[in-house]
C-alpha cells in the first residue's frame, strides 16, 4: 500500500476531486483552503463566480428578475478563478473583482441570480471545465450533486443558523455595520432561497459525508475534514 500524503502540499496519490457543499457560513472556504494546502489540491470557490456575475448584473442596472436579459448578459461575460495564497482571485471580464464581491448587496444579488437554470447551466459548464483535470477541492452548493456527482470525496458541511450567523458576525471586524440578529436573519433568508429553489437546490448528495460543526472548534472541524480525505486516499491506494 502506498502511503497517504503526510506533509502539507504533498501531491495526492490520485487526481481526486473533493466537493464541499453546505449553507452560508458553514466554514466551507476555510476548510477547502486547508484541504487544498494539506493535500496539494487546487482550491476553487464557486460562490465567488456567482458573486462576480451578480456584480456585473448590478453594474448593468438590469432587474434581477429579468432572466432573458441576465442570460444575454451571461453570454457576454467571462469569469475566471485564479488560485491565490489566501483566497481565489476572481476575474470578471479580466478585471480583478476579488475585493468587490463580499458586501451585502452582492451577496444578496448572488443568491437571487443563482436561481435561474440558464445561469446555473452556464456556471456548471465552466466549473466542470475548471475541475476536469482532477486534483481539486471545489466548494459551493451543488458541487457533489450536479457539478461533480462522481467525485471521490464529498463533504456536506452544516451548522445551526445561529452559530453560522455569529461566525459571520465575528468576521465583520471591530465596527460591524450590522447587529448579530440582522446577520442571522439575512443568512436565514439566503438559506431559504438556496435550499428551496427549483433548480439544484442546496442539499447533501446521498453519498456525501455530513459534517455538523455546530459544536466543533475550527481545529476539530479541520481535523475531521482532513481525516475524511485521508481515509479516502488510503482506500484508493490500497486498491
Ligand atoms: O458561497 P457563497 O456564499 O459565496 O455563495 C453566494 C451565492 O451563490 C449563494 O447564496 C448561492 C449561490 N451559489 C450557488 O447557487 N451554487 C454554488 N455552487 C455556489 C454558490
């Protein structure tokens, strides 16, 4: 049996695809980043792609419920993710918009534009192209169910809404523009939309491993996710 990679940045034994899905604030990005470093995978954050398109839609002034206009806009849009030290660099029509897509307006718009099947089909195609070579950890809402249903390792990350909301609140810094209850309320609204849209709603793939982090520390969560990937790699190398 060949050994499972043991040092950070080691190339994985095979070019596996790891998917991480789950609701907002569950910690997907932190875990994806950690797994990417630990196992030498490329980290691709698909939420950033929906955010970049939402930014373009907002800038264009189009109503977010005009799906045919949005579809036309998508046809004229190029979105790319480039791996960075801390997070992906997000390029919208070659403009670096990484720092412009995390505010509340774009966050809300991303959740709205992502309900449309035509927009999702376009995004899914892009994401499949980006991950087709394997050796990636891709996070989002539908990665294990729709984008890579045959991925080797699927993690569904969840936590109670209050806990996710408070984690988000703590990330807002020393002078937050919102109160904790507002952050939790916005997160619940977004959850509701992401879980109940008709096309590819947020849900766990039947073969995903559920990781509920409600009462776990960050270190415990990282360790649990790492163990899941390491166990799969060990199984693969034992074959
Ligand atoms: O992960 P995030 O919060 O950056 O995602 C922003 C929005 O994009 C989220 O509300 C739903 C949507 N999204 C999606 O529908 N499918 C994905 N794979 C990723 C994000």
